[in-house]
């Protein structure tokens, strides 16, 4: 039988590594660590109050997930969101979530309908308070509840694999004025259509909902790329 103190140490070490990984991942998804930001292990370890080992392990794990990339001169940086990635991920999401919305409409229970309505009401309250982060979290909660209402574990698991990408996009979309209100209205309309068992209309509305988000992100990327080009020209003249 192993030494209980060694076992406790192992558990503590695993917990620490997991916490460091989760903290770094959350910082990337929430854009606290911006795109192309160079990651310095020593500085991150100091900020997280840990040694460099769990930070290094977290970085390696995040690289495998595509959230971090290796720099040619050594070290790592936060991966930028690319146009092709958005087209691909949101294209896949549109198909999967459209199907989930269709299934959910045919299988949804009264309890699920009430839960979705309650989330939409909370979204409306968040909008009135100007709570942007709360609106984003409730948006995620609405979609998650809808996936579950489809009563397909396999479909839920597949959609869940895209969760991190989707959350990152929601952060970007949620910063646009008026978008949270527009999405809340979509959610309310979805619930009404689901109550009426109009599965095909719910599917189409979900796909339109996702396509709108994709358009917003792509426009923002083009605007930022144009702005960066202007800034570079300005700095080269200075």
C-alpha cells in the first residue's frame, strides 16, 4: 500500500496542474490574453502563484487544442482567430445546431420550454442592467439547454467538442452594441416556435441566428485588419 502522504501530494499536484490549465484557457477564451500575445512562462507562473512546470504543461496542452502556437524564435503565443476557421467551425455549428433545434422541437418537454423561457427572461433583465458578461453566459446556457432538449447524447457530445471555439466567438460578438438584444429576440422567437411544434421553422431560425454571428465576426476581422494596415503606414511615416 502506498504512502498516503505521497498520494495526497499527487492529488494536490494534479489539482494544481488542472487549475493552471483552466485559468490559462479561460484567459484566452475571454480574451484577457489577446490574440498573438506572447506567453512568458516565468511571468505567467508568477501571476498564477505557481512554479513554471504546471504552466509549461498547460501551454503544451493548449497548443494541442489549437489555442496556442509555437513561435519560430522560441516560446509560444495565443493563436489568432482566422477567417477559414470561422467559416469552418460556424458552418459545422449551423448544421449541428439546426438539427439539434429540429430534434428538440419534436421532443421537448413542458419543463424544458419553461426553462428556456426563464433563461430568455433573465437575458432581458441582463440587457436592462447592461451586464454584458451575464448576457454571454445566459446565451451559452440557452443553447446548452436546447441541445439537451434534443435528447441525443451523441449529438450533444459532438456539439460540445466545439464549445471552446463557440464561446470565444460569443465573446467577440457580444461586444457589439445591440447584438445581445437581437439574439435574445431570436431566442424568444425560437421558444414560441418550439411551443407550437414548428420544427422546420426553428431549424431555419437557428441557422439564420448562427449565420448572423458569423457575418459580424468576419466584418470585425476585416475592419481590424484594415485599421492595423493604417496604423502600420502611419508608424512607418513617423
